[in-house]
C-alpha cells in the first residue's frame, strides 16, 4: 500500500501518535539531561530555563524536537503498517 493511501486511514494516525509522542518526550528528556546535567543535579531549574529557553532559545529547542518526532513517527508508522 502506498504512503498516500496509508495516511488516509484513522488507524495510521493513532499509531503515529503512539510512536511520535513517547519519542518526543524521550528526546526532550535526553536533550535536557545532556545540555543541563550539572544544573539539574544542583536543582537549579531557573538556570535550566535560562540555558535552554530564554532569549528565544525555546523556539529552536522545541521546533527541532517536534520536527524530528514527526518525521520519526511518520517513518516508523509507515514502515510497520501493511
């Protein structure tokens, strides 16, 4: 079945969400741990916010994870649906 036919099915989108949402949360968590490990272990959440989200950094932080999760979800769901 072609990709264009698969995306017309409601089952495709429910499977997509089952893949993309956990992946999004996992990537976000790993990214925060890698970028701000010392601040997190010191419980300096204001520092974590400053380092990752202040001065417009939130746009690139969230947009990259959002786009990666969408592409990963589409790829995996398309690959696993018959």
